[in-house]
């Protein structure tokens, strides 16, 4: 059964990205998030084609599903994601995010994700305009704005991408839809407040959580602290 959890439509939650964890100790990495205030686990699936890297597959999800109660938000950075939606849903995904750039019929894909009992997310790359998502916001639960070129963790946030976050914020509010707005890539304690001010409600954070000197829980706490402080919306 899919886990249900409250949507973050105002304020800020943190979605630690497993990409920055020690791949030899993934179970320990998710255990370290227990009680940290993390809202969900962000799992980056890469196919070596849509992005130049490989990461996790359905077996990883199945193995981790027994290790944590955190909802699994699966970010599918793959070509032709439609072929894989059912297997990821069955492996334990609670939300699946697909890229506009990989989906010729994004509306249909989002509807299909919901039909599988998952939250549906639509993502746009740095060079894709915010408007690309406007006509499908009504069938989405989550809009993801890439703030780096996808494929790797540990890159610096591209500030220009935040203007798209602000544009999407205005459109989500204008349409009155219950869509979370997520930033992904290079989010850290130095820029989390900016992301929140632009209108993001979900911060994906890999390096700034898993490489935090006080450990992953310390990283989540720090981000919550700085993001909450400057939310002006
Ligand atoms: C990048 C991934 C991100 C990545 C973020 O392609 O989509 O989720 O894990 O990692 P950091 O926070 O290190 O930029
Ligand atoms: Zn991601």
C-alpha cells in the first residue's frame, strides 16, 4: 500500500537525496535520517542515457523499503520512463517524478502515475521554460525545477533557475492547484532561504545533508533552520 503523507504547499520540507550517501552503506544512510525531520527520501534513478550516469534501480528500492518508513520519492532521470512506471510503483515508490524532456505525452504519463497509486511529479531541466508545465499542473502533485544540470550530486546551484521557481509559484497559486514546488541540485544552507523565498516548498538536498559535519540529521536540521527563517510567502 502506498504510504500517504501531508503535502507541503506552504513552508518548507527537506527531501534528502540518496545520491550523496555512501553507496556501500545505503541502509545505514536511511537509518541516519530517522527522527531528523526529513519528510521523504529522494531517490535518483539514472539510466546512463537521459543523463550521463547510472544509479539505483527497482532492486535498490525493494531492499530499502524494509529499512525506513520515509516515503520514497523517485526521480526518474531516464529515457522513456513510461515503460518503467509499474515496476517502480510495485517496488515501493510513493511518488514518481518524470522529466518533461523525456515525455512526449506528459499529461498521459502523469495520469498513469496517479493511476498506479503514486503522487505524480513533473520535472524541468535548467534550459526548459517554466511554462512547459503550466498546462499539466492540474494532473500533478509535484513540480520539480532542476537547479543544476542533472546527473551528478555536489554541483553548484544555478541561480537563474530560481526565476523559474518564482514563475511556477505564481502560476500554481493562480491556478489554485495543490502542487508542491521542489528545487533539486546544489541546495545548501547558503541558498535554501533564497529557494524558499522564490516559492519552493520542497528542498532536495544530497551533499548538504549526507556530507554535513554533524551527519545527515544535522544537515536536515540546518536546512530547516535557514529555510524557515526567510520564508516570506
Ligand atoms: C541531480 C539529482 C539530485 C542530486 C542533488 O541530478 O537529481 O537529486 O542528488 O544532489 P546535491 O544536493 O548534492 O546537488
Ligand atoms: Zn533528483
